[in-house]
C-alpha cells in the first residue's frame, strides 16, 4: 500500500520542479543585462531651458514613470526595446510629443540623449542622440570629447590646463566632437567663446582623468546669463569601452 503514496510524492516533486525551474533560471541572470538581453543603455540630459518635465516613450510605449527636467542628468538605465521611435512627451495628462527620434539603436551600446534647444521655437527637435561607446585608449591614457549643448550660445573652445594641448576648438551648438586621447592625471578644463579665447566662460577644476576611461564634457545654460539658465559645464563618464567598435 505504500507504493501509490510514494509515486504520488514523486509526481508532486516533479511538477513543482517544472514550475520552479524557469523562475530559478530567471533569477540567475546577471544584473548587467536587461530582460530582453539587449544590454543597451540610455541616459537623458535635459538641457532645454523651456521644456516642461518630460516622460520617455519607446516604440510609442511609456518606458517608465521617471520624469526628466532641466538641467538634470538621468544617469544610464537599461531600455526595454531597440525599436524606434524614441519620444519625449510632456509629463501631463494630455501628453504632447516634443521630440521624436527614429534612429535604430544598437545592442550592447550606450547612448546619451542631449535634449537641447527650445520648445517654443521647435528647435528642441534638433536634440542630439550620441553613441557613447568607444574603443579603448592607449595604456596610460583616457578619452575625452566635448558636447556644445547650450542654445543661443556662440561657438566654443575647450582647453585642458589652459594650454594648446588637447584643444577642441570652434565647436558649434548641437555638436558632439569625436573622442581625443589625453594622458591620465588632474585637469583644469576651461571653456571660452571662440571669438574671445582669453575670456573663460566657465571651468571644471581639478578633475581626475583615469586610465582607460572615456568622458564627455558638456555645457548647459546660455553664455552670458547669470539667472536660472546661467552658463556652466559638467562631465559624464562613458565607461562602456570596447576593443572593436565605433570611435
């Protein structure tokens, strides 16, 4: 009489295992890859002075409840799909699309969406989506690039330690330069109007550039303003570096 009971227990254990195995497998996935296995990340830097707080939509579906507003940087986050469009809509009941990008994103990559220009004159539609992934720099060096993302501002120069070394000059608005290599160490980065190079508009002082890293120095606000849209600069660390990929 004991045999049927043992068989029933074995069947029960088998069924439990069938249901639990997918859950265990799912929990074992690494935290560095999203659920779809795309391993692609995006960050949003809202630098449009007159845009309302915004929500992100991917493939016309609201990505999350996160709100993006001036002049904040979201930091990188994994995205759920590579299917366009990328849309930013006002975080209101009647959401209005203020920016649409139809670019197809690549897997295993990092991107920054610099939201620039003005909503009032629709120049926000010219915002910049930047591929951040880069090849590894030489040993003992890092990579930097410059993003001029300040509307109504003149062409700008970026200097490192106020020398002609590692200069990115005459950069136009809505431009992200290519990466250039610099030796590791501490830097004072200065930004000036290209037409008046001796007048420093803003600085990033005593910034440590580390071996094998890639950085983006970007501007915010408007040159000459001292109010809530005062001119300034910040640094992003773009630390997904590959041996064979786009520069």
